[in-house]
C-alpha cells in the first residue's frame, strides 16, 4: 500500500526518537501545517445531548436516536452517516439499559475494529497518508502489570458489551490494539479544554513530543488541525506537547515515562530553566530547611493526586492552600493547581467573586510558565471573561476575551467556529 504525502511535510527517522515528521518548507506563526480527519472517534457520554454524536457540533435542538434514545444528531444526514458505527452500541444500550457502561477507550476500540474490518480493499484512509492505523506503536514489552491488567479488563468489557455485533481479532491482537490506543489516542477538547471525546489520528500521532513545542493540535469538529506556534524553516522537526507543561521537569518526565515510555531531553528538560520559578518558595525570615521543602513537595503531590481521585470540595482546597502557602509562593505550580481546583469548586457553587479572585491569581503565572499560544492560557482568559460579564463588569470581560482571541487566532486559525462564537458572545454583552 503506497504511502501518500502531505504538502510541506515528510516522515523521517528522528535521532533518538524513532519515527517523526519534519517541515519541507517554511511555515509562519499561525500557519496550518495540515488537517487530519479522525480514523475513528467517540463522543464522551457526558457530552451526549449537547453535541452531535457524528460531527460533534454543539446545537440546542438535537434529534434523538429513535431506538436507544441516547445518541443525538444535528439532522437525519448526520444520523444516517453515523449508523454504521452507532449500531455497534444502539442495540446493546437498549439491552443493558443503565448497566451499559463500557469505558470510552473500549467504545473507541470497538469502532476501530469495525472500521478496519470494513476496509476490505486495504486502501489508506484520509488520516493515514503517512502512517497506517496498524503501524502505531504499542509498547507491549514496556507495559507494567497494572497497565496489562487494565487492558485485560477492557478486553473483557469489549467482549461483554459488543460480542453480538463484532468479530474480534485474537487476544494478542486486542492487547496490541488497546495499547496502541492508550499510547497514541487523542483527547478531543474545545476552546476551554473541555473533554468532548476520544479519537485516533494516525498521521498526527507521528508528531513527537517536546516541552518546547513548535506546533499545537486543536480540533474543528472531528478534524485535528496542526498549527505553527513558532516560525519554522525547512528541515525543522514538527513537535507538540503530549502533557500539561505547567509542571517542573521531574514531574513532566514521570508522566511521560508512565504514559508514553520515554524521557524527554528537549532544551527545557536539559536546562530546567523554569523549574526554579515553578517551585518558587515564599520569602521568609529564615529559609526552610531542605527536608521541610522536600516534605512539602511530597505533601503537595499527594494532595493533588487525592483531589483528582475523590474531587473534594472547597474546604480541602483552602486548607491545602493555607498549608502549602506557608512555604510555597503563589506562583508555585502546586499552588496554581490547587487554586485552579478551588476556582472550579467556586464556579460550581455559584461563588463568582471568589472564582474570579482565584482566576486572577492564576492567569499571570500561567502566561509566564506555559508556552506562547497555549490553550491552557486562552481557556483561563475565557473563564475570566465570562465571570466578569456575569459580575456586570463588561469592560474587564471584553479585555479578557480579547486576550483569549489573540491566542486562539494563532492556535486554532482565524476561521475556526470557536472564534466566531466568542466574538458573537462579546457583541451580545
């Protein structure tokens, strides 16, 4: 099956990284390098009823699937286009009712199996110009027992919920497929980084990681768009970030080793240039001893992990901020993470003034610690803009929206529907 090409892009062997892609012509800040349709995707269950299951368009009046009543579509066209894959779930959802609960990964793998079975002529899809779905890395030899057990549980769920509608490949193939999805899958997010679903984009999966990325991947419906966040010249490797770049070097590399089985050696990781700022301590009359700082780092990491697991409320946030604030500066990334959680709790509780207070403490350090044109920064500006509008402070709200737009127009392209929607929102206010 002959490999196709993408204008301005070529596949190559990146030293120390394996396969990668690089530019064959110059790209300027904000340029679209390429757009990659999803090989397969699923809408998050939490977004059903808000977005079309087929095209992921947000619409108020969506039509339900007449059979399962759980899938929603813009129109008959979207419903018919989705049926080949929705039928994998439709009857099962009806049969199991409230007990229908495969994970998002299981649902995605089921759709991938169906898609690969339907491709009987072996032709490359629009998302496989440089790399076939079957050629994605699986890292089976590097899986630990916990991850292996997780894959085995997912395989059991796949058989349980989809056995009537799918012919499964052998067990070894299934293990490889789940590992490929876990290592190469993308979380589809909107302009506020809200999780919309999961997808596989083989060509985009060729992009290697760097903590100093020169491109960003954003989404227009189910299409992944790769845009330059730095000027690039021919021969430059195209690099994106796989993880949240707010955290210090050791934390980032722990995450990369755990999820992707490699250690980053980019300029930022080698120099650790921002680590001092990210782990900044409060100025005290007497500097705390190293063991106290080490203990507080351990406490901060553990607390944040606990919060992610159990999603405690505002009291836990405030107590943790009070304790960590005795040693850490407000711009310390662990303080920022806890303030972000506190902001979320305040929004949920309708305490908008308090949410805005936390947001203003966060946005300054975010702007410094994240790379230029980071969606993490623009999403915070949008949150603050909407908060100020709700607090009847329109001038401040518009200022925040404009700052968000200046990032989004580079990261998402000036014609992205999210930019048009945000501009309309500004005009309504």
